[in-house]
């Protein structure tokens, strides 16, 4: 049987594809429009078939037959700031991808699981005060911070609809902040904003720190996030496919709250960066200043919790970034006209 990975050339997707190959997968069909990914991120393996294009393309959807045992839906539009810059592009690459994919898959009878990549930031409590671990059953605010958060939770709504109405075996995986080898600054075709390059904190900090540049810390570095290493997250995705309850939802998290100032210090220590950080104000759009995900349900139901310590994961990420600087900078250069500073 085949495996379908939509968004499989991206950061998480390419790591998942490598894991599936290592586990002895047969044919893996990857659908990716390379909007924020590079074909070079996929390994050269005859078991991979790359279909370049969007899963919203009716011709590509028409190529999909009822021959998959598992489908992973990882296509996305990165991320909060880019979605605010272009809400219509976010709709096209987040909301519409989910609706059209689920509509196509609803009649497939060989599918055992469809794993949908959702976002923990959508459900996180909007607070700069003390945070508590967000559970899978926490309420969703009607006042979200970005189109990205809106589209991700709409994807969950559609997953619930297609599960209850059409018996599509969707499992929802809510990501916390993923980091690790394979995340390429400037990857893909999208050229919208500085956040196109500097869209996630850890690859941004690692690159700037390796270059001896100061790290820019919003909210004076007092905000917190729950960072999960990409290999751990991939393990969580595989367990969602193997053990997840159809219609269920699971946090893929480390369950640890890390202050951004402490993160910056760890990275600068690993690289030997002499430049002190630059402390800035809060981002006016971001109301979830402190957050982390509860791991209780995923531990009990899937036997899963992010296991890689942040120091170990950062050391591996720094080493990978150093070894791949030339490739990363080629991708960044294509965006240089718009990306002047790390925003």
C-alpha cells in the first residue's frame, strides 16, 4: 500500500518522509507546490514520487486513487505574520487545501488514517501571565490572532465534519513549536514579507548567532513557547497514524515552557556568539505571550511525549545549520530584496 504526504517536501514533511523510508515504507507519493519548501529536501529514493503542485488543483486531486493506507496532510501557509500580510493566500493554502483534500478522500475505503497537522497556538490561552498546559479539550476563542490560526482550526472543523458525516478516519495532531534539522530559512517560492525568511524563532536565532549577529527578542524575551524536536514530532505523527483514535485530537508537545531569553542564551553559548541580544517590545498582534501544551492525553493514548531535551536538540540543530549554510543562504538570497531585517 502507498502513503500520501501532502506538503512532504517541507520541513516536517521531509523529516517524516525520511522516517517512513527508514521504517521500510513502499511507495510514498508527495504532493507539494514548493511554496515554502525545496525539492532538495527530499532524499533521492526511488520509492518517492513527487507531484509538484497544490493539492487544491483538481487535476492533481484526480490523480489520487483509493490505494493509500495512510495520508498525512501537512500542507500549510507559513505562518502567522505571512497570513496577516496575505489572508487570501492563507485561505488558498490552508483552508482550501483541507476542504478539497478531505472531499477527495471521503470515498476512499482503503484508508486507515488521515493525519491532519493542526496548530497548538490556535487553542492556547491568550495570556502574558502564568500559563497552564493547554489540553485538547480547551475551548477555542472566537478572537484569534491571525488568519493562520483561523484556517488551522477550520481544518479541524472540516476534519470533524468529514469524520462524522463520511467516516473519513481523520486524526488531528496539534503541533507546538517544532524545530530541528531540515528547516531552511528562505525555502520555496513565497516572497511576501521578511517573515518569509525569519518565520520561526529557532532557525532565525541559530543562523544569526552563527553569523555573530545580535538576536532580536520581542517582549524583551519574556514570552515562552513549548519547543518540540522534529524527530520527536515525526514520531508523534507516526503514532497518530498507528494508534490514534479516528476523529481524535492529540497534542504533539514537549510539555515544557521555555523563555525566549533563555533560548537565545543557550543558542549564543552553543555558537560562541559575542553579540548581546537586542530586547524589543511586544508584538502588537500576538496575545498568547506564554504557552505550552499538555502531554497527558498523548502519553496515555499514544505512548508519546517529546523526549529530546532542548539543549541536545539545539546542539543538533546548530550542527546541521552550520553544515548546510551554503544551501540555506542560496535560498535566502532569492528573498533578499524584501527581507532586510529579522522582523
